[in-house]
């Protein structure tokens, strides 16, 4: 059957055989022309729209057994890449499509990047199309970034066997480039005085990765361990304002945890009958875990008892660098470690001498040291001037009167055996002369000479 009315070459007309029996069954009222036109319109199809072209996607290179996929024009197809005996299979996917513009997307393959990974293809009737897809190993950057370290403090990271350093001046990070996908271990190098969190671990890399490292000042443990105390004898230590106790049963130590670097003071609590052989207080510089040993020694009393001083007279003793004074008859030094030899000095008391005035004591128990004070005696001289030889003069001093006749060699009077104190005197009258002074007082122990000048009337 020929289709008239169409330009030759533009359309293809298919011959349609109409079953005559079909027309017999159709209502004779329907015009034969309508049926004829309907059949012709169904059989007329544009020739060019029915032609298809092949679009081929070829992938390389991938490991054997690797699945890869491509989505093209909304349709996804998957292949398994294999290379055996110099022959590659599963490296291509084909699509048959008419002319037009189509988009595509390459499915992700673990550990690999594809170039191009997506795009569009225009099929314009000029022939089949081949699109190459190149897979390459995915390479990533792993970055370690620190916080908490002071400016200029160096740190390091060992990643996958490679060690890198950062001086923490321009940057706080360490980067490792060209890292393939996979799982890798790392270790953070130690920094004096600081701890890192984490200090080590592993990282699964499938993209650019950043691992944070937080540094914090290293916290230390300061331990005080005693020796010398009997079992179950309790002692205490005050460290940096905190006091802890040890009953000396299971352990002999006291520990203070989480101590930052620095300098701290401490005090060892008193224990009856014992004393630390070293200082009972002091300071410790902490730059890491620190241990301090406390050796307790049995302690004793050392007492100094005086005799010879009037009641209420103050005296003092310096013993082992410590000075005590009292107005009673004794002073006592407590908690003196056993086995030591210690020096002492008796303080001076005006008008008295002490015996002994100094010495040393070896302490092996409670000790008493006696000190005897004795009065110190002085003399006072009265020297006259102005009287001729042969004249007699006298002085009454502290109730005692002495006199002498002047001569070139006897112009003075001496009063001996005087204790410390202030005493009054009176100069006896001499006929025809006046004396200056004629009376007064003398502080004995501070001065021992008094001059008297006689003048004629």
C-alpha cells in the first residue's frame, strides 16, 4: 500500500494488510475513509528517531575482582574488572541510545578516584562514542593539630613509621601527605612537663583526616615515705596546704597525686617521742614524680638548770641553734634527736659569771645540764688631786669608810669586792679645802674610777 501525500525519503511507509473479514465485522455506518486514515497514521514513524548509537565506558586500571559501576541516562550497570593472561575483562560498559544529551556518574570505588567521575555525553548521530575512565589510587593528607602547648614548644608525631616535628611557632600542625586509604598507627612524642591525649592510636584513612592532640601540664605524684617510726605510729604531712595521714600499718607512705610542676612547701606533723632527722618543713621542686624520705629519730628533752641567780633574774641558753630564756630556774629543749652531739652557750647575766658558759652535749636520753652562776666582783678607785703631801682624806662608799694620808705614792683609795650595782659615796672634809665632787653615786660594773679634786679655801 502506498502512502501518498508525504515527501519521499522523509518517512518510511509500511505495507499494511487489512483483513477483509475485519471490515465485515465493523459497523458499516463508520466511513471506510476514517479507518483507512487511522491505520496509516499508526504505521507512519520518523525514520531517524528509531536509529540508536552505542556509548561505551572503558575503565582502567583497577585490581582484579574490583566492582565498578556507571549510571548513564538513569540506568546503572556494574562490571567486575579482571586482568588475566594479558587479557582484560569487565573493563567496559555499553549503552544503546538515540541521539541526545545524556549525563553519567561513576560509582565510587573504595580507595580509588576516577577521572572523570561524572559528566555529560552528546550523541549527535556521528557514530558510536567511547568515554575513557581512569582510576587512580586515592591519596589523602593526614594532619595532627595540637592544643595546650606554649608557643615555641616542640612536639613530634610518628605516623606509619615516619616521624615529623613541629616547633609550634608558625603552625601548630604536622601533616603527612600522599597517604593511601587504609588503617595506620601513630604515636605522639613525649614533651617534658606535659601529657598528650591521645598519646597514641590508629586512624582509618579514606579521605583527608585531621586528628586533634590535646596537651596538658603533666600531673605528678609526690610521695613522702617514713622510716624509724614503730608500727601503727601515726604521722602526717601537710603539702601545698593539704594534710594527709598515715597510720603506718599497711603502708609507710603518704602520696599527693595530680600535682602540676612547680615549687611547693611541706611540713611534717609532730610525733610524740620522735623527730625528723632532717628539717620538719621545707620546699620541694616538682618536675616529675617525686619521692621524699622522712627519717624519724627518737627524741629527748635537754634541760638546763641554773643556780646562784637571785629569784626573778632572767637567763638564756642557746642550744642547737635555738635560744630559750626564762626567769625561772630552768629551760627545756624538746624533740632533740637521739644520738646527736649539740653545742650550747649560756647567755651573759650582768654581774654574774656562769660555769660552764658553753659546751656540747651528746643526747642519748633525757638530759639535764647544770649551770652555776656566781656573782662577779668589781673594785672602785677614788683618786684625789690638789692636796699637799701629809694631808689626810677619806671617802665613805657603800657604808664603808676608808682614809689615807697623801704622799707622792698614796693619792687614792680602793674599795674591793663590790657586786654589780649603783652605790653612793661621800668625800670626807679636809680643813682648809673644798672637794669636787663632795658626794655622788657610781654604777659599779660600768665604771671603776672616780676623781676628786681638792681646792684651797
